[in-house]
C-alpha cells in the first residue's frame, strides 16, 4: 500500500496460502481523503451522482436476475456503518435494497455453526444486499473476549474463505469494507452521543468496554483482513474519520464493481412486439 | 363515502358481523385528487415534507422499539405499488424500512396455511414494514381463477380479521391501501410498457390474462375490502390514476397514523449522565 491514489491502494493484499499473510492498519491514515473531490460541497455533488448511477445499476441487476451483489460493512463502534447506508443509498430505490443487520447471536443462532445465519441471508439473483456487520463479528468479538482460541479462529478464517468462494462461484460480487477511524475520532463521536440525551437510546455504558479493548480489536481486524482478503472477496480499508470521504469512497468502490459487471437490460421480448392492449 | 374531502371519506366502512357489509368501488373516482395541493409542483414539495416527517417518525419508532407499523399495498397490475414505495419512502432511512414483496406462493408456502408466510414477515417492535402485495392475494387470485370456493374464501376473510386483530393487539398499527385505477388507465400503462422494449422484463404476455378478468377482480376486491376493513386494520381506497396524488395521499395517511402514536425518544439514561469518554 505504498501509493494511496487509487482504490487498489486501499485493497488489503490477497491471502497467500503458502506465505505468511500480514497486514497493518498503521499504514492507513484514517484522516486521509484520497477520494475527496476537493470540498465537502463537491463531494456531496459527487455522492449524488454516484447514488443516481447506483440506482440505475441496481435496476439492471434486478431486471436481469442473474448476478448478485453483496456489500459487507465492518468497523468499530461509531465508525459509520449506519451513516454509510443512509448516505450512499439515499438515491437507490428502496425496493432494490435489502439490508441485513447482524446483532449478537440469539440462542438459536448459537446452536448452529457461525455461518448458518449468514448463509440464509445471502443475496438472491438480482439482489443488492448489505450486511451491516457480518460473519466477521464471529472471528473478532469472541477472539478478543477470549472465548475463541487462535486455532479455532484460524479454522474459521478458512471456513469464511471457502464460504465466500462458493458465493462468488454462484455469481455473487462481494465487496468488503472496513471503516477505519482513529481512537481519538471514536472518543469524540462517543462523547457527542453521551452529551445528547436524545441519542442515549443508541447505547449503553457497557459499550465503553469495547473501547477499552481498542488495541486488541485493531490487531484482530488486522488478522482477519489479512486472512480473508481474496481475489473473489477483497477487503478495502476505508479512511473514515471524514464522513463525507467515507461515503464517496464506498460509493466509488461499489459503483466500479457494478460497472465491471456490464449489466444490461434483458432483450425485448418478441412475444410482446406489436401487442395492442385492449 | 358521501363527502370526499378527508381521509375518513376514503376509508371503507368497517365490517359489521351482524349486517351485510357491502362496498362498491364505483363510488370512488380513480381520477379524483382530493389530497392534491393544487399543482404537481406543490404536490412534490408536500411529498418531500411528508417524506422528511416520516423519516423523523421512523427514527422514534426504532428508538422506542415498542410499536410496529405495517403498510399493506394492494392493487391491480400497474396500479403503482412499486412507484409508491419509491416515491413516498425516498427520504426515509433505508435502515428503518423493511419491504416484503409477496409473489406467487412457492410449493413450500403452498404446503402451509395461507397466513404462514405472511406471519413470519410481520413487523417486529420498532419496525416499519411494507407488504408489496400480501395475504389479500390469496383471497383474490384463487377466487377469481375459480380454485377457491366462495365458502372457503369467506372463511379466509374471518381468518384474516382475527390474524390482523392479533397483530394489532400486540402493538401493530395496520394501514391498508387499495390503489384504485381505471381500466383505461391500466390500458395506457400496459401499452406504454409494451412500447418500451427496456421495460419488457417487467412482464409477460400472460399478464394480459388478468386484465381480461378486470370486472371479476374489481368485484373480488369489493368483497375483500368490505369483509376486512376493521377499526384495528382499516382499508383506504386511494384514487391512483394520478401518480402524484396517489403518493401524497398514501404519505398523508401514513403520517397521520404515525402522529397518532405520539412517538417520543426514550428518556435519557441516568447511567450516562456526566460520563467522560477516555
């Protein structure tokens, strides 16, 4: 990740079965704005353009009903997963979007393997699905909290790679974004929520416990990104201290993925040619 | 439905267990625009206001996680169910919206009672859910096609009333809209789709068969509306030849239902008072 001027520069190097895949978040400045167009105003204009383009792409995806697109959003508390969904998909037809939030697993979900609840929510042909948190929580949280051993976690990385490979083999384009904020930025955002009583419903004092484990979570993310960034399901690290930049970058990433699918409307139906409705 | 100047005037009279509930669609002009503000431009402004207000209401609904809101959209082909969702909910946070399309039942769905697939999609506490078609298809389509007897259908009406009563008893606000267009309007809309090859994917020649049964479907709708409009789950007939009017009226209806819930953000948490994030 030497030069930081293209989306590829923010892509986590692909996992190498033989080598020792490593990745450091220290190489990515969470305050960087490589995809900013210069000012907040012009960024917002660009975002509106991206939104309209995504809407048009989604309609073709839906019309064709062949491909599937999955966007996975991960990041520390307050990193902006909800805000991204709201801002980037504002222009996209709500009919064309399925958003799946993954919370702490229920008893029934825990009674199955960790991919069980995720698999059932995978996008169907023609669907654009967003995972708001995902199966990656299950290699981050229990590992940091010490209830999942390193060996077991590493096996899960393997399960994830094979699961995502299968989705990709069946026509799913997978885009995974880690929303990268600094520890200082998180402090400011948490404090702002605490200082606004109407935002208290959004969290609990116990949410501050995860912040105390910040370094462990960052290291766990580095392991997870290194082990599961693949050609068929790459991870991108998104500098996210600036909300506007975060939105534009994720929008650009998604739009380029859509464009690479070269989606077209299905051909006209001969059977409808010249039909006059009575 | 004598005077047509308020939402109540478009509400289908409540089902009366003892009387003979009847309802005629002939009394509602599909070209009427009772909720228009005067011009298309001002209607669009009003719709943007409604959208922003719905967004604010939805956030409170979500914050409180007590109430549930269910919007049911029904209508003939091309009556504008998809267009309504797109236009009315444009401003609403996609995170706060769950849209459930009901298509022809699958083999597995047919192997259960007709409410089985519907019940599993009912809104959870804090959710705003839209049914794009619904359990009403199962008292309309098979009855018109002759595969469901009148007796069996009337029993289903009873099942629907009791099912919706139970949802309402558990805190669900149910709003049901029949998008009412004229047969001429449908002809124009179908013809426009046929004349635009990029829209062919939206339908099949066999879709025209339903149009041939127009009168039977209208009568079936009248029976269904009369039998299932209740105090806890009223039907409204929405004049829908004008798309802008349709959007404004459904928006107003939904907004007034939300307002009657008097939703507030949950109170501030004492445990967060004065907390400084480190």
